[in-house]
C-alpha cells in the first residue's frame, strides 16, 4: 500500500535544517554527561525509537466538559478526518503509529476500507473501546440503569452484544484488544445491591470474554467515580484484578492514570498488576483533582516517571504471573483537549511519555537494587532522582529526527498551517456539551 502522509516532507526537512546544528551540539553534550555515568545515550535513543504509544481517535477533536464544548475551527468531525490528524501527529512525532478507536463514535460502513485508509496514512489500529455509558439514537434499551451490570436482562444482553460487535469490527481493523470501561454504578446508598451488581457484571463480561478470538485480550478499565458518584461497579484496581482473574488469562487490567483517588500510589498499582500478570495497558493523561483528562505530564511529570520506572523495571526483569501473563502492556493516551489544539496536545503528551520512558532507562538499576537491598534509603532515592533530573530533550529530538519526524514538532506543525487549512475545508462542529 503506497503511503501519502499529510504534511510536506520538505517543510519538515527545512524546519529540521534550521535546528540540526544546535541539536547535534546538545546531543553530544548529553552523551558525554551520560557516558560519565556509564550510560550509552545511543542505546537509550534506540529504545526510544522503538517505543510507541497509541492516540485516541476521540482525542483528535476538542473534548469538552459536562458543561460545554468550545469547538475549534478545522477540528475533525468524523473518523476519516481524525485519522488524518493522527497521521499529522505521527508524521511529526514518529512515536504514535496506532489509533485507538471508540464505537459507535467511529462507526463506518466499510471497515476494510478504513483499515486501508489508515495504512495509507502510515497508521494501524490499537485497542477498540466499547461504549455502553451513553444511549444512542434508536437504541432499544437505555443504559440509565447500567449496562453489563444492569438489573434489566435485556439491557445486559444489549451491552454484551455491543461489545461483541466491537470485537467483530476490531478484527476487520486489525486490532487485538477490547477495552471495556462501564459507567455502571449508583448515586444513592441502597440504590443497588453492591454484591449482586458485581455478579451481574461478571456474568455479562464472561459472555464478552467467551467471544474473544484466541490472540485477543480484553482489558478492564477501572474508575473510582463518575458518572456514578456513590459507587462504581469496577471502581478500583482491586475490583479490576479480581474480575480479570475470574474471567481468565486473556483478561487484563487497564490503568487510566486519572481514575484513582488523589495521591494514590499508582506506580505501586502498576507493580502489583504486573506481579500477577494482569497489567494489560494504560490510558495516559494527567489530573489535578479527579478524572481531569489533562495532558500527560502537564501536572505531575514526576509521577509519570515513577510509573515508567516500574514499567522499565518490568520490561528489563519481566515476571511471569501465576496465570501466565508476561510483560506486554498496550500504551495509549486518553485525554480530553478542551482549550488547546488536540494535535499540539498529543504531540506534547507523546513527548512527555517518551521522556518518562527515556529517564526510566537512565536509572542505574544495579545501584538501585543494591541500595534497596542494603536499605540505603537516600542512595536509592538519589538513584531515581538523578535519572529524573536529566534533560533528555535532545535525545528525544534526535530519535524523532532520525525516524523522519520533526526536531521541534509543535513549531513545525504551526508552520504547516494545517489547522488553518482544514478550517477552510472541513465542516463546522456544532456547539453543545462535550464528552468527558
Ligand atoms: C472514562 O472516563 C474513559 O477514561 C474511558 O476510557 C472512556 O472510554 C473514555 O474515558 C472516553 O470517554
Ligand atoms: Mn480511559
């Protein structure tokens, strides 16, 4: 399949030519600094070049809050335009070659053609996300009472059917994972029986699980609250791992960074899930108060680094969980871009994620393990902190340039005037409340 990328290669080459000499200098200085600590910058760069994270199709448009959505002129209005924008992100950043889709939001009539369209843009498809948290026009049974855990058998059957349809669509797109997040829960004490609602969820989820192809995985995404404010059926990693263990080997847990109570030690959750072979994937984003869906690394980059410290530890020293899981998590971004151009937010987030990954590779693991064994608290802490303090920007830029991307993706994107051009071509997005 011949590829036709959205931005002009000359534009990127010209922009890079202006920055290349400075980058060479900065990269050489970083390499020398790292070499003094026994770290080979080129080796870390090669790892960064192989590292990828998927972008969410829904993140390509302006999100919005429960209160309002402020559309952006030229934002995409359908999956085709979203793919184009995702291709721009990957062309400039070179670390986001897959798109995670959401159904029915991304529904089309010909998925084979959509797959070809994505391939022509240099993209593939990552996990499929089902949506049983919202009613659709003409839907037979409302999800107002919940979906997989609803007290109404017909509603549960409809939710199961939708998830199975998502698997079918995913097969056509070349996906191998289904992410299931349900908004099921309650707003009042006593509203539902807390144990029986989980029973219903487990029975229905087992029907979805039974429809998984052999090489697929199903990922359960937990979330503490919202839309339900008193109880959520899969509220935390404990509920998630218990459900995943009950459902079977192909069922794993997905950690969305925004889905925990404030100050929860997410890196420890990551280590626990890996320990039991249940770490399925991530939805990266950042938050200050709750499920804010802010740009990854914009609020708490240190936490992102500590999460990656666990991930790199697992990558280098994979444990095999008792149910046979190794280490192969699906990395995805899940953000709602309310006040920025989504392309810029995803470029910036992908860079934050790559940076946290690179820094985690700078950790002197031998020194860390020895300090931990010897209970040398300060040395263990400093071993992490030295890696976190390193400025890896030249390494990331060099990796991007070598892969054909832009040294400075956001500046180059602005120079391309992509959004202004699309504002002339694309239809306007309506007002109204957005999705969260
Ligand atoms: C729920 O808050 C969530 O994180 C799930 O991943 C959804 O699929 C996504 O956001 C979009 O609403
Ligand atoms: Mn999510």
